[in-house]
C-alpha cells in the first residue's frame, strides 16, 4: 500500500537535558526528527558518547536512518559561570563592572572569559549577551576593568555567549578542544560537523584537512554567523557540504530588519549550488515554555519552507524546553501543511547543468514534472551525490535514494525531499533495477503499476559525480 505523501523539508532537533533520555529520544524520532544535533560546547566527550549510543540504539530499533550533527565549540566569548543556582538580575540603567576572567558572576560584576575581546572594548561599544537579550554599553575603562551601563536588563545565566557588533573576530583557528571534537566525530563516524564562526573558504579547508587526518567522513556544515561570512557567501557555499543560517549570532551582528534579507540571500546561494541549507534559532522559541507557538513563529517556519530550505532546526525548544515532543510535532504539522499548498521549484539562480550527472538529474526531474503518471524518482547512489543533484531541482515527485551504505543513508536524512533505503546492489543492470523496484514497493513508497524514474551510475566508481543513466519503468 502506498505511503502517505512524505514531508520534504527535514527537521533537526538539538539534544539536551530535556531530551537525551532514551524514551524521550524515541518519542522525538517518532514525532518526525530526521537529524539530531549535539552541541560540543555544552557537554563533555563522556556525556556525548552515551548520547550518541542512545541515538543509534533508538534509530536502529525503529529502522530509521537518523543523521547526527555535532557542532564544534569554536571561538565564542562567554560570561563566567553562576556562583550558585540563581541567575544574576540586571536592571536597566544599573552600573556594572566588566572583568576579563572566568570568575563566577556577581551582582554588579560580570566576567567575560576572553581578555582579547575585552581588551578591544572602548567607551560607546555595545556588549550583547545571550543572543542580544541583554545589552551593556561600555562607559569607561580603568586598566583591564571596564565600567558599563545596563541598556537592556533581565536575568543573566552562567556561560552565556557574548557578542560585540562591529568588532572583527579573531582569525579562525582550531583549538585543542576543536581538534579533540573532530577526532571524536571520526571515532563515532558522525555524519555532519558544524563549523562555527566561518569567515572564509580557508576556514573550512582547515577543518576538512583535520578531518581527513583523523579518517573521518563527516560533511561540513558552514554556520553563517558573521558579516564577514555574508560578504563571501558564494565562495563559502562552494567549499561547504551544507550551510546553516545561524540566526542567533548573525542576528546580533546585523540590525534586526536585515536578518530576513540575509536569510533569503543565503538560501538562494546554497540552493543555486545544490548545498543543503538549515534555518536555525528561535523557530518555535515560545514553545520552550508553552505548548503552542505564536502565530508569528508559525509564519516564520512556513516562509522558510516556501523559500526552499532543506531543513529547519529546533534548539532550546528540544534541548531544554518543557515541550520537546510537542515542538517537533508542531514543526511537522506546519511543514506538512505548507507543502500541501506550495513546492519551491527549481531555484531561479540555479547553475546550469555542467556535468553529465547534473544534466541527468535535471532531466529526471523534468520527466516527472511533464508526465503526471510518474509517482517517484529513485536515485541509485553510492555516495549520495545523485540524490542531492535531484533534490537540488526540487521535484514535486518524492525522491527515494537507494544506497548500499547506511552511513550515506544517514547523511541523506538532511536533504530536502530525499528518503533513503539501504540494500545491496545486484551486479547486472536489469537485476539492479528489479531489486530496487521490489525494495521500493516493500517500503511502501510505491505500488505495482506505478511509473518510476530511475537514475544513477551503472558502473562502479568510488567517487561521486558519475551518474550516467536514466530509466523509466512501470513497476
């Protein structure tokens, strides 16, 4: 029996104290999570090791191909920790001292664990904390210490991110911790590695070189968080494997009204090159504390779907929120409802096909668009390349990726409209098509009598880009 229409845009859920219990993980995956994000900045390798084992166990029990995205901590100035359990209250107009150390926070005294940053601050500089929810304005300097006024108050928690708009970041480097986290990704065969505070293609090449030295296969997700990255977005997109619009840090570097335009530019650049793109931060933020989102949040999610994003990410909603499962279910409902009325279509700025592989992927999509009898596109792929090329064209027809490699299947869990199946490849072309057709029907993606467009490589190549076949068959 044919499955119901599959959701095309994917859901990434960040795991934290509210969701890393095994039973809760199982609920989240059943609710519709495709990729699980683990932030290396907030847990030790020992904790992460167990979290990853739980994700693999739960996904294996359900027969799901779930990708894991690990963020590198990267360079991000943070406040010091809390002295106890209670947050520090900042009141508008209050005078506070800012000091460059890692001492616990105190009323009237805020520590920032980055002397290089505090050393650059001058009177008039704005210091934004916790994605801009709190704001200080520097008034004077006395040696290493700064006097500042609270411009936007609230409750300050420990280890909150600090941003100074307009201050150029330090050159991209890999810390010892970053190198250890890359080695961790290699050890556990993680599918994606998020690279924070990318400013140029060279930053990604530095991480990729370290990955290769560890023997890791992870794809690199370039997190766009700084104006410098926006200035070179087309260069970065070509080097990255995927892109994240990290609206938290980007949103405090830009004026609020500029963020939607930046998001649209990034999506267009990523789609033109066929790179998966993730929209992140505050998608359903109100669901951290309440069971339903605001109408504005629902519209935000729907608009991201209409713009053609591959995936939408939940952060605090699933990591620390009170309603993690409800947040995933709501995200699933919004995406599904939007997709019933709108399919993004081929990006207007999409690069013209320049290879046999990209030409065949476009042809497969065009056949499915022109002939309504086609119910499915089946991409036979060893590396995932063929499936990504088809997804780049945004066909209205569902795409099933047939691969021999479970790792590739988990990577494809991030890609728009692609749903992976793992099966051994037969040696002859006819046997291969017959076997894949049988698997598609067994999995419920099609039924006998349906027309399916098969595309892929009929010869074995260990590297991507050798798609050379297009075959239309009635099952």
